């Protein structure tokens, strides 16, 4: 029987490689058993070292850990999917992944691993005018190759990230193995009730990335310092009522919606604080008040950052 995903995971995006091994080890020591990785994060070797160190120290067994990784855009062609998965397995030092996901519904031209890894967004960053190069690979072909990874035992489950409702409907019409997981940006400024309901109706579990909203984006210029949900009066009021921090309230809201959440912190105290959100419940009124903060505010939007950073307008949300 397959194990269940722990509802509170540890996000590995933007953790510097030189800090990653120690951070993962400390996170496992703090009690995390769910780690959200990706080839594009550029730190899977170090994540693997942290996992190996924790196992060697007896802090956890491999079977107690849930490890997710993601297929990057340049590996969408069926002949490259297994190659990319094996690269992540090798870097992480693992025999299998608990979950492997399509990172974006965006296919880009293949970049050989030995040429540049992770390949990132630009096809040739050294070109006089570097550009993104879309690849003519339909998503159903990529999914078929993902299914073969389950057949072969390299991964236990497969899923999708950053899919909208139309893409989910489409996927459910052709899949042989249904997606176990949908990972999308979700926080009180981006509630997405319709998408969440559709996922539930199809039996697809949801993981919310950036569950605290803008915190991960301020330092890279994709959000302003005033874009924080943590100072909203309804969040502060709930924090005072439950003797919790605003961050704990927002994470609890995400879990109470039925989602997994994957916050990130390299601070040992904050790690433990983010994990301590299961011993209390928000009232229906508190949940509704936080729901009402919804602005449709998306911080991670390829329709914005691909044009700003890579000179290519490539929206995936209407």
C-alpha cells in the first residue's frame, strides 16, 4: 500500500546549494518528512546529501520520507522523460521518487544534460539574443512517458503543476494513470475555489506552493514588501485568538482546506514553527474571513515573468 503524503512539506526552491545539505538535515531533525524538490532548483545533489546524512544518523528511513521532484520544460519529449527522471534520482541518491510531476505545461526545446543542467528557460543564454524556444510536444505524449515511469517503478505517483481547469479536464480524458497530485500557487490572496473543487471532484489531491503568499518573491522583485497577507487584520486577529503567529494561521488555513502546504525556511526556529500547525483548528468564521481576502493575486505567473525576464510572452492562465 502506498503511503500518504504528509500535509506539511518542506519547499526547496531558492535554497542555495551551499546551504542545502545542512538545511535538509536540520529539517528532518525538526520533523519534516515531505520534501518538495525539482531539477530546476539546481540543488538536488545537495538535497540528496542531506537525506543521506539524515538516514545515516538514524533520523529517518527512506520509507518514512516523501520525496517529490519535477520534470523540467526541456524534457517533455517522450524520449527525454525517463532520462530526466533518472538524472533527478541519481542526483538525489534515490532508487525511486514518491511523486514526479510535470513542472509547467510548457514544452521547450531539448537541452542535453551534458551541455547545461539545469537547463532553465533560455535555449542558449550565450546567444547574441537569447530566447525561449517552444517545442512541438503535446502534453498527452509527455504524460504517456510519465505513466511508463510508474510502470517501471522509478516513481510511485505522478502529477502536474501549474495546470488550469481546462488542462485538467483534458488530462482526465486521455490518462491511463490518473494524476495523484496537482501543485499550484495558493494562498489567501489566490484562493482558486473552482480549481480546488474540480481537483477534488476528480480525486486529485492539491499541494499549495507559496502558501504564505509573497514572501518568496520579494527578494527576486516579483512582489513588493507590502504584498504580505501576514499583516491582514483577520489573520492577525486569528493569530491572537489562537496564540499562534500569522504564518501559522495562514498555513493552518491551507491545511484545513484539505491541501498540503510546502513552506520554506532555513531558520531552525521558523522550520519548527511552520511545522506546528496541526494542534488547533480555525473556526468556520475565521476560514471564511481568510477566504474573503482573495484578490486573484498570482505571484508566479509565466505570462508575466517570461516576458519580463526572457523576452517571451507565454501565458498559461487567462
